[in-house]
C-alpha cells in the first residue's frame, strides 16, 4: 500500500507565499500605471515639440549680462546701423574711453553701444575724398570675454533683429583663442544667452564635444520641458512673486531695497550681472599721466597652458565668421589688437607665432582684410594702456585714428565704406 505525504506545511511558509503572490499582483498595476504615465508624457512631449503652443520670449533671461543688454538695445532699436564692431574687453575699453573723453561725457556701458568718435573720423576722412554726402552709425557688439564663437553668434543675433551692417570691424588678440580659464565655447556668458536667440545647430558638434555636453544637447533637442526649463522657471518665478505681492505686499518704505543694497548683502549673487549706472566710463584728463594697473597675474593663468582643441575650435569659428560675412555681403576688417610687451612676455613665443600664422591667411579671403596694429612703436605702455592689454582714453583715441587711416588706405575697405556711407546718408535724408 502506497503511503501519502500528509505532512502539514508550516503556517509561516504559507503566509510568505501568499504575501509574495499578493506583492506580484500589486506590482502589475503599478508597472502598468508607470508605463501609461510614460506613454502619456511621451505623447505630450511630441505634441508640445511639434505644435509649440506656448510662446516664450527667448530674448528674456534671468541673468542680465552684457549680451542681454546688447540684445535688448538691438531688439528695440528702430535706427539702422551700417557698421558694427566685434571684440572683447580690448575693444570695449578703447572705443568707450575714446568716446567718453573726446565728447567729455560719461557713458553708461549698460546702454551705450555706439562708437561716435569712430563714426565721426570715418566721415571726416571719406567725406573729404568723395563728392557725395556720407554718414556712419556703428553698433558696438563688443562683449568682455568675447571669443570668435561668441562673435559669430552676436552678429547672427544682430542680423536676426533686422540690423545688417555693411562692414564689420573685429578686434582680436591671442586670449580670444588661448585661454586656459575656458574649456570651450559653451563656457562663456555670451554663449549661455545667445544660444537662446540664434540657431546653433549648424555648429553644435564643434561646441559639444564632451560626453556630458552631448547628453545635455540630446536632452534639449528631445525633451520640451528640458529645453524650455529656464523659461518655465521665469514664468513660475513671476507667478510666485505676484502671489507673494498680493498675500503680503511690501510695506511702504522711505528707502526701497535697491540693486546696491543687494550687492552689499550678497556680493556673489549674480556677480557678473550688469546694472544701470553700475558700469560707467568717465572722461579722462589727457593733460595728466594715466594710472597703470599691473594685471600680469590674471594673464599668467590665462596663458599658462594652451588647449589645442579649444584653439582649433575658435580658429574654426573665425573661419565660420568670415564665411558668414562673405555669404551676407559684409566686408570683414580683422584687427590684431595692440598689447603691451609686458603682456606678450607672459605668452610663449611659439603660441603667439602659431596664433599669427593662423590669422595671417585670412587676409587672402575675398571679403576680408587684416590689419596688424600690435605695433609697439605706436602704442606704448607708459602712454596708451591702463593695464597690460586694455588701452586707456589716450590709447583709444590713437587706436581709432590709426584704424581709420588703415581702413581708408585699403582700396577694398574704402570702397565698401563709401558705398555704405553714401547709401546710409541717403536713406537717413529720405526718412
């Protein structure tokens, strides 16, 4: 007779099996819900990406840097500009110091994007050589720290606002290509803002070369909420502030909380942000010796180790800028900016030679001229600079005088300027 296994299973074992079965049963709806949520999110993302039903002002940004102020000016400016200047703080310093001193009036760099002295000297030089009336209105696109990638984007952004210059003057120096502080184009303040305004897809692969950068780019391209995260944050911030103002209005004060109060309390908050009257350029007394500040330590760090990949990237962007100007019928005037001998001693000679050897061939391009104005017989440290790289008012005035002389002696640039100035003056009279 066969025996049957009639052993009784422990109650704890049965309970464990039931719990495991219940957990599996409970997990199925959870997994189903997660899958449904993922599908719905995907469909919403596709709809928003394709239809783009929400309008965001891409010219707005929570951080009001130099590029932000320039674009606000251009976007609201109805006056035409037939010339433009590109460059870093080297052109910012020289041109603004020249204007402030020559016209004996302080200028607020937040709002002032003109080059009045340059316009006047060009009109004098070319008006005397032409039987036609001539005029110029230059917009200064120079931004501290601007690199060729930023310069290209700034010009693209300018044209997007309806302002297309006939001639571009671009002041460059080794720092714009050799800067150990910056790893790539995406590290600059102008790029962060201008990449919102212009289409960078034609050259995005030159910018985002690191794995993290590529992942970030892929997310921006494919996820609507990621791409417009900053815009949603700004809208949420405005809504939050509006609610707070209604619930707890700010009490009346004899002295309101200002930008200056914020700087005192939180000096590192939005440190590079610009504010009206916080960045003034005052006239200089040319009868007195100019103050000189040694900024060698800063450039020891900037020059100490050249990033070959970054150098090649920026040279490629300079090439793209030249191609862009040629395609748009713009004459490009490249200017190798004056520097002190003290500053150049901090840069290895082989680096400067490489920089110049790559810059020089641009003079052979159809629409481009190159002026080497790094001439120490003309621009002297003791007279013309307020630090190792930035010209003072005396140097700025001298720089404009020599630049105008060089441009009017170049047949190609002279012809482009006369055509542009004549057309511009005629349009001004007809309006």
